[in-house]
């Protein structure tokens, strides 16, 4: 299960840090490396870690009509579910969709397996709890900037796999950033 915006945005931030671009002097916010992209086939392979994939969900917000991100994800093994943003352009229903899809998958799979959650968002704790009740093992794969090491989500799962060192294993650079002068 992949929370697309969580992996994409946090991956861009880690890439910017790796390139030596620090937080904005005024806002203190870490900018993202706009050139870094997820390579969906590599992401899926990395998350599977050699195991058989039963279902792979990627959920995100509906992109502009000319954006081919979702088609690339579908072509590389993900079932893609998107939701429209609200009137303030805020993402809505993504985490809820992931929890619903994850719950359905674990409740209808006859043999417990490993549930992999690609996000550090603690909104997934109810799903983790249900998975554990049904005998599943739960792994969280996320960039360290998206979760607290001793936070509820990290402590609720059976295994944490930080993505910080995997930028080149799960993504690529679409262009040079920052621009060289």
C-alpha cells in the first residue's frame, strides 16, 4: 500500500538535502528536489523485498489531465485509486482509502502475510491493529522525515524500513536540479 504523496514529497525533500539544499531561510521549510521522481516498478520491487506480491495499491490525489503518473504506476503493477482535491486544493480521502483497501485485503485473504505500508502517517494505526488481530506482520517503509522514530506508528508496526538511503533504488532524476549557474 503506497501513499503516493507521502513517498513523493518526502523523497523530494530527502533528495534536496542530499544535494546540499537546506531549509528556506525565511520559512524554515525544507524545499523538495523537483527533479526527483518515483520509478514505480523499482518502488514495487523494493517494497516486496523478494516476496510474492498479492496486491499493490497506490492512492493519491487526482492530478492534472496531462499527468501520466497514474498510467505509469498502473503499467508497473499498482492498482491506482485517486480522489479529487477539495476546494482549497487539499488532499482528501487518501489515507481513508488506503485503510479501507488494506482492511479489505487482509480480511479477505485466507492466509496471513506481510502488509507493507509505504507511509509514515499514523492515520494507519487502526489498519495495523486490524492486521495484527488477523495474524499479519506489518512493515512500514517511509522516509524518516515522515515519522517519529519512537512515535506511535513506528512502534505499532513489526518492522520499520527507512527509505532515506534508497532514492536511487526507487526513483530517478528527470532533470538537473538545482540549476547550475
